[in-house]
C-alpha cells in the first residue's frame, strides 16, 4: 500500500514540474520536407513555436529528425494536420527546454 502511495506522489510531482515548453522530434518525413513546411503546418493549427532545427541525423532515434519547441498546452490540446507518415515524439531528455521568441 505504501509503495503505491509513493508512486502516485512521484507521478503528481513529476507532472507539476513539467515545463511550459516541450521539444518534439519529428521523423519519417520525406527527403523534400523542410523545417519551414513543418512550421507552416503547426502555425496553421495555432500552435506557439519558438525553435526549430533543420533536418539532422538523430543518434538516439537513428534516423533523420527535425526538432521543434512548442508550448506544451498547444501540443496537448491542438491537432495539426500532420501528413500520415510523420512520427511525432516528445524528447523526454529535454525536461526544461529553453524558450525563445515565437516564430
């Protein structure tokens, strides 16, 4: 019983420490997909974006990746019209991403 209570407390603490911003790694896109296309799709959906990379070889995911920093609230509540092949995953290694001016 005590263990489950501790686990619940740890989970609540983890959620309360979540950053306002989140880094999303986008993979499985075509070779012609550029960061400006991704930015356009997210901005059309009303998502606040502040940083985006060009395509790079992500060593952890072992595939070409474009990373974008967006508001966590937008990521959790809005549904952009992503192309069906894209894979969007949160980069959990970046627990407190640095925000910048909106793009």
